[in-house]
């Protein structure tokens, strides 16, 4: 296991970085924390000719609350800085908890939220909850920037719509009507294990009536998957245990898991049922947890 | 425990603790020698293939490559544990037999060049059909992996003691169950490393291993060298657990590459390559039939096992014998039949892992026994007390068991775990289970056929008596043997521990010893150390008697003070006596050697399982199960051990914790998996899931009094025995919690989920 | 490709010319001879290579050394001062928290970081803090006891 040689660039500005990426072409990869990319390179799954480091780009690690109440998370924020962020602890502690479930402490101090998204690993922990919270992302390229829902970002395992010259710079969570959200991960060990199945939910409750629900399933489809039928059946309804159980079953039917070394498709489908019900109950009762 | 000891029985900190805490401790991988090259091994990409041609010319041309070797460059001598099953060569000659088999090796100026060179070696293979399952391998028409093992049968054992059929005919109840165990891997935190260099006709090999002698023996035999020209030594070793006993390809390749290049060569495995080298626990398939009386007394047992040996034998033949041999120790019964087939398959070769061969049979037997207890309406802990072996007995397969406090361990475990208050009374989803285990305190016979003593130790007192050095071939791999042996030496000599130094695990500078396996060192190396210490003590007393004009019998020595027993105030220091000895007679040296008396019966395989002393252990654990997901939480565990006299309680309890930890990992999380091509699918530490601190429950480790007459100060083993009860203990706790029996290891969340689902469906129907 | 970097290692400035593909682990072990930092899995999964980067524990095998340019690194060699063991090292040694010792440097460093952030951790917080460090020998029992002994 070794890292082969590559060219290394650490541009000072974002525009320089985008231009470099365009110039170097598909052999060039962006590195933020690098935990995931180094691992892939050591396993000879990835052979970048050049690496463009975001190390010197300033302002991309911030987590802040805008005057319009939007929460902005810089793509270079590490998982542990999410956990420690007073803004998130106040507004979306569920995100702190989701970040906490990533890998282990030593990796959480290096790995970034942007990396967790751009690598597009189906079992990643942050995408389901960020999608459930309606997060948008900002992609900056040589021709300017675009903002789009995170939900539209993924196209398959390790694949997304990001272009060669683009860099993911930030997340914007502007959803204000949500009353609760949570992420439940089911893994085969309490630390340092990938999700076998995971469910993120966000709800807007009015009394005991569900005005809006988003349910996003992780590790049970090529991309984080909205369980839209389950969401629909909750919308506008009075919440009962039976309804939540039913929502779990519907979400389970919507999932498209595969069997692999971590679990069979059958097991994962049933986990989706259980986790969806539990996550909904938790978000409804306890808010953003 | 009666006697007052000065040094043993005390939790002194380990002698290597400060070096390890400060990062000063050098492991083999930390060593650098001038001009050193880096070597790597080329592993087979196929599970089974004929080698048609190997072309190394491109690799040799790569700048920075200093040597490329294949089977053509090394002896074709076969090696393994026993001559009948010497089946492995340094590199594959005609065939590769698993994904990861050793094909060639390179030495280069750095790691990157070495890896690049491996890619340039062209090997033409004719791919052959492969077989990955032992039952498939045993079928007629299965691909034949070795010429010497027709039908892929590597080892076949049929032992019968007493008359099992008669016992079953007379039994009140006969029950048959089937269990299986998985492949696991030791996963020491330190990867294997080997560094070799030559000086004239002599090679020196630093290897991260468990037995410098066993490696020296192999290297000398395979390379046709006198043992004296092979020096094997080790520095600190980052864990072994059985996985660093068999020689690795690194050891052989480093020796040859350094000979060719004339430069030191360092070779190490990365994590996945460690899984290729393997030698981990076999997957075993275990059918057990037991006949009992109405009162639960076991009358007879039939163990009918199959094990997946993987591609090569190594220590695996011993694993096969151990699997059945030690089933007779814990419970006393007069009729026993053991049938075993060890099949070869196209997967990495299996061998010895903590508890060697028997944790899985214990899992099977202890699960089976719980079923029998339930059938008879007897409490599971009680049925174990009914059958527990008594001290000073002989097993049906001729093992002499002197001290044995299993019954006391069971009773104490019942008390400290609150068994009576908990069994059948815990809230839904919670359960409690019990399992028993134990192990040999050193194998009665050396690991290969030889008449050498088990252990030799020398203690040299420095000229001025201010220090003493213990020389031993025992190997410290983290278990604490250096510390324990020094405590024993100091106790035997009557010398302060602080003045003791150790030279261990070096075939040139230290003494002969078979090393760290089969939980042998505290007893066997300990015997040699005790005798060496006593010889020093006798010389000191003799010399002091001359100095004090008394007879030696009137004197004693403790903590470096020689005194008249009747008038302790009349004394000399050890130092001045030792100096006087040196002036008068030369170097003050004590030597000790240990060879057990002839042990065991005369039937085929009678040697395996013999030991001077047997440990016993009871474990109780409490679990909580998520009934919807099958998730298992181990809430708390208790271990009560009969391990004889304890030399260092802190180290001993650390062994129990670690053994339970490993057993728990193997129970629930750990399993080596393969893809459809036979390649390791989880050769990393994210997917080969050893428990983290968050998965580990509180463990209470307690002891029962026991002194074994065959051991120095009455010591016995602890480090392996405590792994053997765990799997069944947890399986039984799950059964208690949910009423589902998981018969195959690991007891994964998914298996529990599936069993619960099936149970619900059955109840509905 | 070579690059010059500057690290503050255990309080001492080091200016080094390294290959860009070198991980921080390799630079510490190979270029600086600080072999107390161990290579266990090389994949960020075992914690044996843990060092403190600006006081925070990181897997040095999963971080390119060029990315640590300009930063302060603490390795296990930086703890004992003037021949005096750091209290954490002392507790590990005395409480039986060390067996094979391969995980010990990483364990001790995460403990340092934990106690700096939270001088009074609960057992649950201790377990959480060391969950990224695999120990194959001790079952963590005496490690946790050692850390608890440092909590007033």
C-alpha cells in the first residue's frame, strides 16, 4: 500500500483553483481533508495525476448564521467543527449528532463536510440529513457559480453532477418551518463503521399534525434516496403510532438496497422500516435531535 | 495463599512500560540499517492456477530494483509443522493455491519502486477451478488442491475412548446439535515485519514473531544452514495471538534478497497482506451428540467435526487435534468419540489463534449443554457444576489433571454475577448466559518433533553483584512475559527486582526456548527461570556460609540481603557475597532447564492436549437485544479463573480482559469474508470489525484459589483460556433474552434479526 | 514532486523538503525518526498513528504532510519533559494500560487532547474519546481505569 507520485497545487484563491482544475483536466482531483481520496489512492482505486489542495482558500471553513436566518456551512468545515459549532448546536443539533456518527474522532478532525458530499459514497452520513433539511449547495467554477438543491447533486455511487472545474464551496440551509429533524444510523459497530442503513427525517409539525415531512434513506440505494411516498402519506395527517409504522413500511418498499458484506437487501429493507418509524417519532417528539 | 513472597504475587508495572509509553520502544518496523533495501512479495491474483511461466526481466530493468526472486532462486524444500504435512514452499512452484499465495519477491531502494516492480513481473497462469467450502472440497470430483491430499483431506482423526454407543443406549436423554464457527484473524495491531542481513556465512533476522527458535529452525532447515549460522531476534512485538508463530514469506524472502544484494532488506505486510498470510482461526463445522442421565450427568459425547484448513497446513494439523482433544477436560465423562476431517480449500491457510482450535468447539459444546439443561429442566449453571471435573483426575483421553477448580469458579461466578437474581428474571430483551473454558499451560510436547528441553534460562550476576541479567528465549509479545519471568528470577534468587535486567528472544545472545504459544511461558520458561534463580541462590548461600563461618542451611536470602535465619540482624549484602564468589570462582551464573515428564497416552494424536497443568474459567455475561433490529449490546461480563498462583495480578487481569475482548469480537463482529473469486473481501480494519471502547462492557475478573503441583510456585495459564468460554456465554445470553438460538458464529445482528423474524412467523402460524 | 514544508514538531521548528505524496506519518517516521508514531493500518481505521495537530488528534496516515505545512504537531516523543513522564504516561504505565504497546502512543495522545478539553470526563466520554483507537490486547479496561485515575 503506497501513494504514487502526483503534482501538487495549493492555489491561493478560489478562481485560481477553478482555473487550475480546468487546465489540468480530468486527471486532477480536489483535496480538502483528503481522508477519503488518500484511502482510495492507497487501494489503487484512484490515480490522480494532480492534486489541487484547498488548504489556502480562506473563508470556506466557517459555519455562520446569516441575518436572514440562513445557516451557511463552509465546505471545508471538518466534521468535528460541525459538532462543536454553536450555530448548529443552537439551530440544528441533529447535524452535530449526524457528524458525530462519522468514522472516528481522528478522521473527523481532518475530513470535511464538502468531501463527504463530493465523494458521493452511498453510505455517507451527512447527505441524508442535509437533504432532509433542504440544504442547497454552491458550486463555483470558471464560469461563475451555481446554487442548487443538494438533492439534485448525486447521480450514482462516487458520481455527481459536479464539473471538472467546479469546487463545492458551501451549504445553505434556509428552511425555517421545520420543527424537528434527526438522523439514525444503523452500523455494525459503535464507532468507525459504515452505515448498513440510515434514515434522516425532517418534519414541520403543527400540534400533532404533520405539515411537511422529508425522509431520506442512506446506504440503501445508489444515492441518498427520498422516500417520497412515505412523505406524502404523512403530509397533512394527524400523527399516530400506526401511521408512523405505515410510513416505515412504505419507505421500506421505496428503498432499493443491495446485498453486500455488511448486510442482505432483505435485512436493510426491514431496517429502513424500523429506522424510519423511530426517526420520525424522535423528530416529532424531540425537535432537531 | 499461605506463603509470603517478596516479588511474585505483586502488580509491579511492566518493565517495558516506560519505553512503550514514551514511544522509545522500537518495534521491528522502527529499525533502520545503513544501506537498507525494501522488499515486497508478489501475491497470486488467482485462487487456483497453474504457473506456466514467470518473466521477471522487465521488473529487473526498473531503476532502483536490486533483486527479483522466484521459486527458481530459492530452495524448494517444503515446510510446515510436521513432516507428514510439510506442504508449503517459499514461493509457489507449479501452482498457486489461494488469492494471496506467494509467487515472487523484489528488493528495491524504496517502497514505491518495489511496488512498481511487482507490477512488472509477468506471470502466465492457467486458471484452474477453485473450491472455497470444505464440504464442496470433500465431494467427489472437486478440484484437487494438493497431490498429497487425495480428496482434499488434509487430516483425518478418529478417536474412540470407552463406548459411546453403549453410553447413548443407557442414557436417559440423547441430544444432537449442529454448530458452526467462522474464519477469524488475529489482527495484531503491529503488522508483520522482517529484516535480514548477512555477515559472511551468517544471517541475522529481526522478525516480529512469537518464537525466535521456531523461526530459526525453519530458516536453517529450508536454507540448509546450520542453526548456528541463523540468528533470529526480536525487539518489541506489537501483539501476536498465534498469528506470528508460523514463519511468513517475509522471513524467507528477506533472507534470500539480502543474500543476493549484500544489503539489509526490510519487508513488511500491509493490512490486506496480513489477511493473506492469515494462519487465523479455522471455520469449523461441529456436530455434537451427548447422552445424559436424568440428573444431567454426562455419560458420553460424540464430536463429529469438519474444518476448513485453507490452502496450507502450517500449525493447522495441531488445531484439528486440539479441537477434539480438549473437549474432555472440563467435564468428567467416560465415553468419548472424536471424528474430524480437516479439508484443504483455495483460501488462505488457517492455524493457531488464541485458544488454538478449541474456542469454537467450546462454543458448540457450551451451547449444546444449555439445550440439554433446558431439556432436563436443570439450571444451566447447575448442570455445569454437576459435571465439573474434580482435581487429581485423569481424562478419558489420558490427560492428567492435578489442580482444577472449575466447580469453585462456577460457584463464584454465580455469586458475583447475581445469576440467581437474574436468570429468567430480567426484563424483556435482556438475558444472561454462562460458558466455561480453559486451556493447557503449555503443550506437553514441543511444537515440532524433537527431544530438546522446553526451556532453558541462565542468570548471570554482574561481577560486582550490583545487577543480574536473565537470559531467556521466551518471547515477550505484549503479554508481559519479560516482567513475569524477572519477578520469578528475583524471587528465586532472593534479589531485588529493580536490579534485574533481561535479554530475551535472541537465538545468539539468549537461551533456548520454544517461545510464546500454547500459554506455555509462565509455567515452562518459568520453571527454567526458577531453577536458574535457585542455583544462583545456592551459590550465594554457599559463599556466604564460607564468609560467615556457618553452614548454608542456616542462611536465607531475600531482597538482596543474606542473613542468618536464627539471627536476621547478622547479614551480608547479596552484592558483597556475589563479588566474593566472582573473585573466588569466576562468573556467578545459574542455569535452569525444564522438560516435562512424559505425558499422555499412546494412541495416535495422544500428545496433543497434554500439559503439566490445566486452567479453568467460567464466564457469565448479560446482553440486551434490540428485538426489531437484532442489535446486540453486551451489558456486563464476569470471568472467574482458576489460573494457579498469580505472579502479577495486574498483568493477569489484563490478559483476562483482552481474552474476553477478543472472544467477544469473534462472537459478534469478526469474520474474514471472501468475494466470489476467493479474495479477502474485508482485509481492513473498517470491515474486519474489532470492538471499539464503546462496544466493550465492564468486565469483572476474579480468581479462585488453586496451586498446581506441577508448576513453579503453582502457576497456570490465563491468556488463552479466557477466550474459550466467551462465544457460548454470549450465545446463551442471547437465547436467554430472546429464546432464539444462533448456531453459527458470528452471532451477527442480522442473524438475530432473522431468527426473531422466523420465531414470530412460527408463532403466528 | 518535492515541496518544502515547515512543521513545528514538539515545539521545535523543522523545515523539510519532502515528496508531496508523503503522509504526515511517513515524514514523522522516515524523515524525522519519530518512530513512536505507529503505522497500524495506514487507512485511518486503527488510531495507532494518532498525533496532535494544533492540539487535535488526527490520523497522521490519512493526512498529506504538505497539508500540515505551517502547523504544530505533537507526537508521543513530545510528552515526557526532562526525563519526567507526563502524568498520562505515568498512569498508563502504573495501571496496566499497556500490553503490546503498539496502540499506546495514540491512546496517550487522544487522552491528552480529551483531558485538555474536558478535565473531568465521565466514563462514557472517555470511551467516546478513545473509540477511534483500536487496542487488540487490553479490552480497554485498564486503559479506561488509567484515564479515570487522572480525573480529580
